């Protein structure tokens, strides 16, 4: 059965308007619902504490998930959906009260203030995960572990900031198991990352900054589980382990002075963690930007020469060239179908480029994404933004829509499932006696299987009226058994190309058409013609 999704918000049609009501509606047996139970929180109010939800029956495929409504994900400065309360303690968790197992909190803020007010109280519970969250307790401990028998709490890609003690663990008990992976702990009056004297602790790919200290000495109790840590400390302390980065500065953040604790795209800590390609520190959505992630595509992946009006292609083969961490980020966060894909020339989301998504399968991990650069130099980076569940691709005729990718051509067909739609928006083709063929390296194909098979266009000029030049580019595959030759003809232009099994070809046609470039291959053709007069291709 499908997941159950309920919305906590103030909009007409939302399921609940208060946290108490949403909490009370969680079923006692989530497994029996057939899927996950998901509460999506809008950013239209600061909702009340969650505390501890009475235990529901869950398992690894039937979880309780509390997350931001798509498009309202918390950013690197703590702005977004979630829970923000004044003088309220234990927004999540409660001393000596068991929490529902198999619970995920993701993309939300968890912020409190006031004397002795904790944001998260890790008490009893198992398999509790926080992903992409911003956590803060301005006047006390943000994350505290106590009475931790049989506890398994994990923090992944979270920012914990601006608290008296960002993380306070102490002596939670031998059964406690805490993990902090890819987190940033910033501006703690005392420990940014605390250690433990009993239980198990993993601190990996984490960044401690401007705290006293960034890493407590007993963080080393994590042993081999804790490594790849960075610190603003000027000397090597517990954070060094076998791989450490000391003496870091505020330049590692996007806007430290402005409270944006996102890891900067220019920081050395990006892609320096373990496994290879993971970053040391948290990356939340850019401030004011609902896209949760981006990956960097070096322009050096394309030809090195300078080109005006360059059209590039990103497939799964390009994604495979990225670090393993960025590959995981891309396929885990991009929408199926690619509606959220945006390509920009700058990491802040400016310099947006026209894009056409021909296909994107985030399960099978395949994609075909075309984009156009007005001027391509062969250097620099492109930034591929993903992770906005409410986003869709611009209209085809919009400034950054698919037709703008192909402004330099008269026709562009991808032939997916024998679809003859023209991506340039000029004119679609029609076909006779054709069917879908095998996929080509850059799209689908149309199968011409008989003498009557043909593709035709409406009456329209096909050539450059200034240069009298026509260029035709295609990939062809000749798959005929027992046939000596096969011809492809532009009938009204009186140009005919002949193919045989050896790949050799010859040209027969009217003298007025003189190919200046003719490249004939067994599985491909590029034909460039100059014309002495205007000609039309008719249906």
C-alpha cells in the first residue's frame, strides 16, 4: 500500500492546524496502514512541541516520518518549516519516555530558547534519525543525551548552532548509540561536539566551529568510528584523528556573519570526507532557495574549445564522473522525471540556463538532460540544482524552457518511443509505416522497416537564408540481412545516400547540391549541403 501523507498547516484543505492534533492522529499500528505515516509541516506558522509520541508499531519499511512540506525545507540559517518555541523544553523527546521506533525527522527546524530549555532530549527509543535539520537552543543545550539505555539516535547533514552547549552527551549508559554524520556544530558557548564516557559514539565528516572547544577530548572514545573532522581550533586536538583539518575559518561557510551556516561551494571541506566525495560539514538548501541540493558539473567534461551557442548533454555517464558522494546526492534527491532540475552558471542559483529534460529515471539512474550556453569556454563549472519536490520544468516556450535550448536549429527530434515532436517548437513531423526502434546514445530512434516507411515535414524552409546552408545530423543503424544496399533520400532535394554492409557510400543527385562535408559511417551520418537557390521540403 502507498504511504499515508497528512499536512500540518493553515491552508484550506490541510489535514491539521495544530501539532497536538497531528500527533494524536498517529495510528497505534503504522505497519497495518501498509506504508509510512508522513506528517508534512508547512512554514506558515511556528508549531508547538512534539515531545514524545506514544509508541506505534513500526518497522524498517513502515516508519513515522515528520518532514517539511515540499518547498518549505529549512535553509542554512534556520528559516523554513518546523518547530520554533520560546521558553519551551524538549521539543522532541522526553526524559524516561520511550519514543516511537523507526522515526525520521527531516528538512525541519527545531529551535527553542529560555533557561534550561532543551531542543532535543534523547531518552528512550530506537532508530531515531534526523536528516537535514537546523537545531538550536539559544539559552541551554540543543541536543542532550540522558537515560539512554537501548538508544540509537542518528544525525545526518544537520546544523546545530548558537547554543550554550550544542551537543551534551555525558554518561548516557552502556546501551546508548549516537551518530553524527556530516554535521556542522557552530558557535557553542561550550562543547560543539561532546564525547561520552559510556555507550557508543560515531562522529564522522563533521565540522566544529567557534566553540570552546569544538570537540571535547572524549570524542575520541568513538575510536575508529570517528574521523574526517574539521575544526576552527589552531592546534591538533581530539578532532585530528588520522584525518583532520584544523585552523578553519569562517570562509568555509556561505555567509557566517549573516547566520547562513551552509558549507560554501568553494570550501576545501567539500568532497574531502569519507567515503570519497563526501563533504565535511552540513549542506542545507541555500537561503531563500527551495532547492535542497546541487552538484557541480565541471565544464571540462565537455570539449575544451570556445563555442558560441553550445548545446551540452548530461547523461548518467556524466553523473558517474562525479564523486560517489555527489552521485548519491543526485540520485537520492532529484525528482523522477526531472521536474526540479535547474542548471545555473553560479552556485547561488543565478545564471540559469535553458534546459530540456528528455528523460530522467531516479530509480534506474538514467537521464538525458540538454542545456544551452550562450558562450562556452571549456573552463569553469555548472551547478545542477535538485531537491525541490514542488518544482516543475518551465513551459517549453519560456525563457529557460526546452525550445530555448534549440534556438540555433530548425528541427530537433529525440525520437523517444517514435515521438516526432520537434523540441525547437518550429514544426512537428509525421511518419508512415514506422515504429519505435532501439535507443541511440542520444535518445530513442524511429524504425523504418519497409519501402513505404518515411518521415515527412510540413511546407517550410529548412535552410539558412543568409548562407544558403543546410546541415543534417543523424545517427543511423543499418540492420538488414541479405540486402546489398539501402538508401536514405531527401526526395525533393534530389540527394541520395547509399549504404552497404561495409560502411562505404556514394552520392547521387542533382549537381546544384554540392556537399562540402560528407561523413558516412555504418552507424551514422553527418551531411552538410550548400544550395544555389531556395528549396523547400514538402510533405
